[in-house]
């Protein structure tokens, strides 16, 4: 198996990080453009947020297909093909004649964007030793944050001068170039053992994962945390586009540089997991997310940015631990186990608009903060339960002393 910091480890990790960056570059490029789309198309706040929601929901559905499929036919081909299609669809989005067609294309793009996230961590689980896996997952999720930052910054900066069309064209072109590099970097799989795809077995495998408490807890934690985190960014753009801030698209795109806190959090997660347990890291991450959310109540822009940065650090710390927890505790069908985690993850993101919209209309940003705290109190409880269960299992397998 591939050991940490070997040449093969670096090639594989760099390839998967690049692929992750390209996925989230495409997924999040419209987010700073939501206020502009609302004005251009004459739609409501909730309708504008559908640009993000339909893509994350279809991405979640795709994970149910690509995860089990990868257990049967392999993982590399799925990642390569879906990345190419994602780039082509971004170019098609630039040519969309109206909002309805744009939504349809975003739904299709979300589906193909599910290819790499569905199988990347399973690929690592097949090929990497455990220390190599933990270190690589942290870097891989750090690349998620860089892709999210890049898509939003590029989208906002380009749209301010060239409009929405130019933003999609830019991201589509960058994606097609990046796929060529990904194709050459990713080493061939050595330890993958294909299993013939049977629908009944796939459904049974998914059901078995859902019946496993340590996996279901991580699924719920990841999905609910992401519901809060990603939709806070959507609603904060509406807040900061209004008086007294009145930020333009370029500055709204730069707002997502606060994601760098998440890059740091996910990168440090591997080191922290060697000192304290994974569930304890999850608890710490969620508490930081709650604290950062409180800071964003300030009316001072620097403090709002500080709160968002703390949010990103805490969220990605918890997310890194939860996703690697699934890879560690799945006893079989790792591809479908990891995919199911991401199904919960992106389904949570797609439902956030429905959860937060009543809070937004009730009390604007203060309402969003209240809605966030309600959910985070629940996920912190889940993480604490996982922590207690982990300690009980460790005590149960500890060799008896003479």
C-alpha cells in the first residue's frame, strides 16, 4: 500500500486535490452572483438560491449512483469523465438563454460533479495505509476549500466586468485545462478489487451503512453542519449587498477568502487526530462554528469577516474528521459508505434555503444565526455521543491486564 510522503503518495494526493479543486470551482462560481441574478432575472431571494440548491441536490443524488458503481467498475475512469463533462457544462451555462434553462443545466452539472467526490476518498482507502489516508484526506478537503474560494473569487471578479456569462466561460476553460493535468498525475490503482454490480446488493450495502450507528451519526453530523455553513454564505451575500454595506460582486467574491480558515482547519486535522480522538475534534470544530456565528452578529465588517473565518476553520475541522471517520469504520463497500456520507452532506446543503428562509424573513441575519445555533446544538450532541462510544469501544478491546 502507498505510504505517507512517498512519491506515489504525493502524485496521488496532488491529483485528487486538483480534481477536488476543479469540482468546487464549478460548483460555487455562482454563489457571489446571486444578488446579480436576482436583479437580472427579476426573481426572489429563495429563487436565486435555487441556483446553488439544485446543483447540490443533484450532486447528492449522483453519489448514490457513482459510489456503488465505482465498487464494480473502478474509480479513476469515473473521476476523469465527470470532470471533463463538468467543464463543458460550465461553458454551456454561459450560453443559457434564460433562468429556467440555467437551472436545468445546473442540475445536470451538479450530477456530473458528484463523480469525483463520490469515489476519491474510497480510492484513498483502497490504496493508502491508515496514516497516509488521514494526512491525504486533510489535504484533499483543504483543496475543497481552495476550489470553493477560487470559484467564488473568480466568479465575482469576472462578473463585475464581464457579467455572468464571462464567469462561467472562465471557469469552464480552467476546468478543461486542469483535467489534463489530473489525468497525467493520478497513478493507476493497484489494490482495487472489482465487485460485480448488483442492485439488490447495492441497496443492501447502503441499508447496512444506515443501520450502523457510528456511521449514521457521522452522516447526520456532516449533513447538518454543511446545511448551516454553506447557506450562511448565501444569506450573508444578501446581507452585505444591502445598506449599510452595499458590496459589489467583486467584493462579495473576495468575502469567500475567509474559506482559508477552512483550508488551515482541514490541513491541521490530521495532526490533531494523532493527539486527540476524532470525535473530540468534531466537538471542538462545532463549538468554533457556533462561536464564529455569534461574532457575525456584529455590524462591523472586519468582525464579520473574522467570524466567517472562524466558522470555516471549525466547520472543515469537523468535516475532515467526520469523513475520515466513515472511511475508518466502514467494514465493507467503502465506496458506497463514503458516497452515502456525501449524500447527507449535499442534501443538507440543498435544504438550507428552505430552513433559513423563514428565519431570514422573521429577523434578517439575526434569524439566520438563531436557525444556525438550533442545528449546531444538535450536531454537537451527536459528536459528543460518538466520542463516548469511541471511548467505550477502546476500553472493550484493551487487552486485559494480569
